[in-house]
């Protein structure tokens, strides 16, 4: 099998996480790195060995790559993703897919017409804590009757662009997208949603959210997310309640669960596992390359990504209009 020839567009923080993983995958050849800041491209190329360096997406096309990682900032994903798909290239794009419903629809149309494979990078699914939750639920050991999730950020001050919704698309697209994706990954399709939000500190966007979801599976869940709440541990948590059973995650570090009233509470602690493994980055890349090499389903395909994108837009709409949204109907109308 020929190696997957990868180009990376956007050579910042998360690109270096993916590049380190790909550099250790014998099925991959890292061909080219492009960034509008030349020193960023050079630094990443040096980090991974002998990749070529460019400044534009077209530089990757000239190097005959078959797969492109899009790792530029949030509001700059749609145009390069569509360009790659129109050329029949495979795409791994970091979250978010887009920062509005129309952008997600443009990508979905391009992906459905392309021979290239589209995948959205949602590493949290494969974090050890969440992988354990998924195994408990799918095995039937934990029936998720209800759940409460939270994902807070310490502040939107560092770096300063995190406070600019023109760059992030909004706090939910920047941060809370991870827990919103987990909701559907763990509990299945959302049936209805309602969100109340306020701008407690930010001048230009909602920064505190309380959300209520019902699922077609019957599960009910709440998600609370605050942008300026400090960094006290754990700022990220999933808590699931079942039949005399509870499972709770603390950050990506630990999970505690008890599956019966008289059972010992079990703890798994991943503190010593390397970040790229316990954070799910290694697994999402393995699964993506499997999809390209073996024809497997990519980990977060374009329909799942589109549903997530529509869900985010619908949560903001619910907050703005102060009303519940029938998401089952909306998803069927838009995505099928
Ligand atoms: N899954 C995760 O855990 C995770 C973590 C961090 C970031 N991300 C996502 O990854 C993306 C990148 O975030 P980051 O933290 O690596 O940002 P970053 O600022 O460290 O890197 C972005 C890079 O893109 C380059 N760039 C910006 N616009 C460009 C353009 N038009 N053409 C070419 N290069 C351009 C910048 O020069 C920079 O080198 C964001 O969408 C972010 O949401 C995901």
C-alpha cells in the first residue's frame, strides 16, 4: 500500500501535535508544511524531519499531496477545506467544521461530491476518560438515564484573540464544542434543546451558558459552560447517572464509576499516560489513516460533523430567541 502523502496547512500549536503523531506512523509521508508565517512553517518542518516548506495552500497542491490537515484558526477553515475537496483530496480539519450553518453546508456539499474523505478532528471522543464511558454505555453496563456535563474556561484573556468572536466564531465554537460533540457521541441523536445564555463579562458575545437536551434514546442531559470561571480543577467533567450507577470524569485525568449500590467505586487514573494518547489525538489520527488506507469509515465523517455544526448554530439560536428547538425535525430537514 502506498504511503498517505500529507500536507499541513497552518503550522501552529495543534499542527505540531498531529505532526508528531503522523511522523511516527509508518503509513504516512509528511510531504509539506504551509503557513502564512514563514518561521512557523520552517519550525514545524524542522520538528518532523525533511518536509518541504510553503506559505499557501497551492504550495501543498504543487507537492502532489493526497491528504491535507487544515489547522488554521477557527474562522478560516471553510475555504481551504472546500478547495481541497474540489481537487479530490482527503481532509482532516481541526474543530470547528465552520462557525455558522452555511459554512458547514458548503463543506458537506463539497464532500458529498468529492472522491476525497472528509474528517473533523474531535479528539475528546477518544480521550481515555470518554472512551471508558463509551465502553460502559455500549456494553450495557451503564444505561445513561441522565447526565450533567460542564466545560469551563479559566478566562478569555490569554491569548487575546480568544475574546474575539470574529476569530473564534464564539465561545461554543472555540471551547464547548468538545462537550457538545460528546453528548451525541455518548447518548445518540438530540431530540430537543434549549439554551439560556448571558454576557456576564464579555462585551461582544455570550460567555455563560446553561443548556438542556433531550435525546431520542430517552436520556436527558444538562450542559453548563462558562468562559471566565478560573482554572480550578476540574474545569471539564461528564457525570452520568444510571440504574443505581454513576460515572464521573475529572478532566482527561481520571474516571470514577460504580455500577451497583453495593459495588466498590472503581477509579482509573491516566495521569502518567502521555498527553497525545490520553487526550485522544493519537487514536483520532490512527482511525483517520485507517480510513484512508483500508476504506474504513473516518472517525467523524461529514454527516456527523454537519450535525454537530447544526447543533451549535441551533444552541446559539435558542439562546438568542429564548425558545426550545425541535432538533430531530431540523436535522431531518437539513441533513436527512
Ligand atoms: N482539538 C484540540 O484540542 C485543539 C486544540 C487547539 C487548537 N485546536 C484548533 O486548531 C486550530 C488551530 O489552533 P492553534 O491553537 O494551533 O492555533 P495557532 O495560532 O497556534 O496556529 C495557527 C497557525 O495557522 C497559521 N495561519 C493563520 N491563518 C492562516 C492562513 N490564512 N494561511 C496559512 N496559515 C495561516 C498561523 O500563522 C499559525 O501558525 C483552531 O481551529 C483550533 O480551534 C484544536
